[in-house]
C-alpha cells in the first residue's frame, strides 16, 4: 500500500518549510508525495522560488499524511473556507495531521488543534492558544496523531521523526546519512534566546506587518466562534 | 548594486541542495536569486519535486555567485559541453564560485577545482582528487573565492556562511533566527562514522549504480585530459 503524503502549497508559502521534509519523506519506501493546491499552475513562494502543484484539492487522493507548511501566505488561508473544508475532510481519515512553521495556524483555524499540544515558528507561538491548542516548546511536538514542527528548518527534524513513524528508525537513519544531516550552523542564532536582543528586535520589526494582520485574523475568528 | 546569484538546475537535481541555500540567500538584502537552466520549462528533481527555471544560460546575467547543487543528475552534466562552457565563462568574473553536495564534481569537470581545497557529499569525496582538487573534510570548505558544501543539508550551513560574506554576520544571524535554524536531529546518523556499518553499507549499495557511472565518467575525463 502506497503511503499518500500531501503538502499544501499556496502563494507566499515558505518553500523550505516543505522542501526539507519533502526530500526526507520522498525517500521513505512506498510513499508518494503530492503538492496539493486549489488549482494547477505555478505558485510563487515567499522568497520567489516557483513551486508546481501536482494535484488539486478536487483530485487529491485520500491522504495518509497531511502537512501544512507556513509562510506569510498562511494569513489568507486562515479564513479560506475551501482550504479549511479540504483540511477538515482529509483530517477525518488521515493517519497523521502535521504542520511545519506557521502552517500550524491554519490547522488551528480549521479547528484541528483543540486541546492538543502543538508548536509553530517562535514569532507566532503565543497565537496557538487562541485556537484552543496547548502551546508547547519543542522542535517537533507530538500529541497523538498530530505532529507539529517549529520554524522553517524544523521541517527536516520533523521529516525524519515522521519517517521513523511511517517506516522504522533504520530507514530514517539511512535517509539522514544520505542527506548528510549532521548540521553545523556557522552561528548560534537560531532561537530568540540565542540570537541576542538586537537581532531579535529587528526580526520582530521585520515580521510586524504580518504579525499585526495575523492578530486581526485571530480576533475575527474568535468573534465568529470558529 | 544587486548581487546576482545563480543556482544551476537540471533533471534529477537534489532539490534540497539548492532550496536550502536559496531560502537563506534570497533573504540577504539586495540579492536576486536565479534558477539557471539550459532552457525554460519544468524540471523534475531527483525526488520528484518540480522546479521552474527563471532564466536560461543564454539570458543569464553576469553572476556574482554561481552555485552548483548536486544529485544523480550531476553525472551527465560532467560531460556536457554547454554546461561546462557556461560555468567556465561565468567563473571568470564571479565573486564566488560555489557548490553543494555533488555539484562540486561538475565544477571539477569544468577544471575549476585545480589545486583547490574542496568538499562534496561523503559518498563522492574521494573522487575530488581526480579533478586536481585537494579533498578536504568539512561541512563548508573555503579556498579563496571557492566555497564548497558537503552533502544535501550542508547547503543551509553553506548559505549562512555565504550570507555573512555577502552582507555581514548580523545579517546572517538574523536570517538564521527567521528560519529558526537551531537544528535538533532526532537521530545521530548524518555521517558515515556515526551512522554505523550496516546503514553505511546499505547506503553505499543504494548509491552503487550512480557511483559506478560516476567512476566511468571520471576515468573518461582523465583519459581525455580534461
């Protein structure tokens, strides 16, 4: 039985959120990895790289794994009925419901984080509570069949964690070796607590427009009782 | 002045080799990142993700940074005159000549590694010597304006290293924070020495067809005096 894995893709997705775990999961035996979008045709990611969906919502097979990547393009998705309906429908039968980075906010907007421990990008972590989730620190956080990853590059750690679930640990280790995943960051600035106050303040400033928009959306969703 | 950065893309490229550093470098101020290919039109990567070139060899601007990603698709490139000519021409004026993973073999085939310290994917590392390079262990290896990265995921460490060169260390740290690059691999199997003999043997077996083909190409290039 082929394991069907679907990453949602949408305008201004953060492409590394999905290209990291895509590369890992596509190497798990007997998987088929889809890029699922509302419609076919090229999609520009947040930093410009163009992605090509492989299947539409309408044609998408029943997924064993649903994964929501993040990015600034998450904001409109949180109020997009067609996307939220697709997620809720697929979530009913999926073995794993997953996200990387701010993709978790879309799962939240679909009502799929209620009462669950979850994580997301550090700059959006506090917003999880608005969806009834239990915001939990961690690079990869698991609660039952919900697996959420932190910001962007956490997708690779998430992918390897899921690969071990879908196959076994030996398979995940073999993929890690193939991808020479023995990371050696040249700097230590990957978390708010290590980046230092100046870089953190500048990052918050750069993200402030997206953040304000996100807060307004969360407030609207709360008012509408979603 | 815009910094022009070009990643070569070709059939069966290992997409994470380039999507990792793409995401990093696209966030450096005043950069423009190109996916450069022989011709326009969709390109299937080694694991299936479809990439879309943004510019052809013929239309490509003079590049400040050339980056060769790797993948099994590297093999035909090593004997592809059009690709090697493009690289040699661009290398004359580029500020940085770079590669991730087995992309280094294409730089070698173009004669651009002669007498230089370089690295590549662990399974191809010994082949560098055939190109007159000095095979050097390291996640990111620098020799003058040549910067080479190790296998696949080393592209992110390479990208941050280069970001600090193109801008400054504060910029690179800010990008690292944005991408929450504080890796926490769930397993320790990213290098031959940590993966254990069984997983290493299986990985070598899986790569053996590509490896044999690669050895034959290297032998042909040596005979032709390239």
